[in-house]
């Protein structure tokens, strides 16, 4: 496999097509795609990195992998995370943050040297986080998440 820089529009199109529970994102610092080594260079996965969504984690030295999505190609997820780490480090970031659902193993995170640092006790939504009168729009918003971190 090899990587290629792509636009947020291209990454979102891939996420729309293949991601099983998350939707597209609005902004990103960088997006990369994993391509096959064959002649067609078929896109088999994407990684989208952005500033951390949590204000307290947005210290200027941290970046969040907001989407990692593949078409099921073996090792594509770990490949993207490893390459994303190198890109983030080259850009001067000191820490990477990402989240998985509590029902996911986090195998790619462990393989990429990420450490599990926090598991939510209760599902959080916009409503519970900010006291606003909102309800969950999508079912995945009510899922408990795990936060993973990696220092570069």
C-alpha cells in the first residue's frame, strides 16, 4: 500500500460510502488515503485529522484522528494510523487523540502504540454535555466511547 494526500471532499465521499456508523466531517488539518499498489491505485481507506473537538484537549500541540475508514482491506486501518502518525509528527504535533466505541476492540490503536486513557461512564450527547434541549440525531451519539492517546 501507499498513501496519497486527498481533499476533505474526497475523504468524506469515501466515509459516506464505507463507514458503518459515522458521518462526514466539516473540516480537517489533513486527509490521507491508502491506495493499493496495483496499476489502478484503488483507494482502500482514508484518515481524516483535525484539531481536537474537546476544547480542553485543544492545546495547539494535539491533533485528533476524527475518521479512519477502510473498505475492509486487511491491515489498511493500521497502515493509515501509522502513516498519519508520521504526517502529524512532521507537522510538529506532540500528541494524537482518537476515539473508538466501547464495543470496539481498538486492535489497530494498540498495534499503533496508542494508550487507552479514558472510558466514558455514561453516553454523552450535545444535550447532556451542554444542558441544551437537544436529542440525539443519530443512534451512535448515545454510545459510550474510549479515548486513546499517542505521544510523538
